[in-house]
C-alpha cells in the first residue's frame, strides 16, 4: 500500500490513540515535532493533524497544542449506563515556569472579548490579578473554529463570523494552520463562499489584526499624565499580543498597516507627547519606538510556547539544564561581567517576559522623558 506520508503518520497516531497509549487529554506531537521526527514538510505535518481533527480524535487547546479528545460516546443500545458528555479534564501548561506566556482564550459569540476596563485591566492598561491568573480553555470548549465545527450554512455567514473563526484557528494552532479551506471546513461551507466576505487570505489577516487589537479598547477614562498615557497604550498592546500569539508577526514596523482599531494606539502616543515642543518627525518616531518595542518583546511569546510543547520543558526547567554549561563558561572564559553577578551558589536569574516588558518599557519612557525635558 502506497499511502501518502501524511496518511502513514496519521495512521501511527491513530493507532496510539485507539490502543490507549495516548489517552484523552494527552498532548499529541506538534507540527514541528512531526517535521523533525518524520522528515516531512510543515504542510504535510499540518495535514496530519487536520485529518485527525476531522476524525474527531484530537482537538486543539490554546496554549497547549492538539490533545486527544474524549472517547466516542457509547450508543444507548449497547450500554445500560447513561452516556457521559463530560469533556476530558483541561491540562493547562505548567505554571512553575517564571516565563508566563499563557494566552487567554479567544473571544466568541457566547463569550465576547473582555474589555480593557475593570475586570480586564486597570486604568493604566495593566491586566488585573484575576486576568493574569486565567487559564487557557477556561471558556466553554465549543469555541468558534477550534473545538468542533460551527456549520452555519452560507445563508448565515458574515464577515465577523469568518474573522472570528480564523482568529480561533490561529490562536489554537498558529498561523501555519490557517487557510481559507480550513475556515470553510470549520463553518461547513464552500471555500468560495468565504471570498464574498473577506476577499482573500491577505485581506482576512488584516481584518484579524484589526479585530484582535479592537478587542482591547481604551478605557473611557484616559490618564492626563503623558507617561501614564503611554504606559496604558503599551500595556493594551501587550495584553493583545499575549492573547493572540500570532499577532506580533502579523504586524510590521517599516510598513505599518493602516487599520481603524490600530491607529488609535499611535494617536494616543502622539497626544501624550503633544505640547512638549517636539517636531512632527520626532513625535512620530516616539510613537513608532513604543510600538516597535512592545512588538519586539512580544515576538518571543509564541516561540516560547512552541518550545515548551516541543521539548516538554518549561523555561525554568530548560534553564536548569543549561546551568552547568553556563557556570563552566563563566569560570573559564573571559566573562568578568557574568562573574560579577554570580552568588556563592552560582548564577541565579529568573527570566520572565512580563518583567522584561515592564523593565524595558520603563527604560524607553525614561529616555523619552529626557527628550521631552521632564
């Protein structure tokens, strides 16, 4: 039998699931792991997971990857016990790592995006304690486009629905899994039907970006202090990036997208620095610098989540594996700066992307304060 590579790999995983070697809730190999282990292209690996999803053997969990689904419900005719409809327990990523990169669940029609107001963020745009502690998958499992198809029929299609389903796919599986065909499959419509609403994939991505940013609106009450206003803007962007790990890569600095929900972020910085005597070019560079800084740090969010999925190691666990190598190099190489930081028990540093974001933002604003003369 000359099955295609994706069929052979899918058959292996299918066997592991049906024999119980992979149990409900267990994570299955990611696309990158399949590429590495089987020597296939990324498109082939994506096809493997898509096939198993179509068979309802696996489903994506945001922040984790694809996991084995619950066993098929037994027919009442063959069982005297009531059929259980309980979904498998959700297993969020380990929270022992100091690198907190857990994205929030995507908004849905039943669970709309939480605004950046009380319960979402404070007046400066900082996520609240309750929000920082929310786990992926805490909303209901039948989110649009990620845990079961939403077969609506072409007569009920809308631009908003198509965009939300696309965001759900990208949130759960990453942009490589996003295609017009995949969205159509989730909605139970023809691929061509989508083009009446979003034009094409490039246009769709722009609408995804605008929608994702728009889910984090500015609070009605704006800070009057220039620094507080820019902090609020930066933290709203950071919150959007943390929820949508694909978003930083979809945005550019050199050729910024002109989008209705994105422009207010630039405008907020321009308003904050107005009245300090900056010329138009300097003011615009200030706004671009803030945007570029936040996006630059956020570009590390998705690779870290992917690395944890591929290796099974949290950032702290990975650092522990590297500790002896680092310690040896610090002692033998000409690295006096590192040696000056060492403590009796060795070099101790907890890396945290949230702390890096806040630390760097403070440095950026300290520098801007000098330029503003305050």
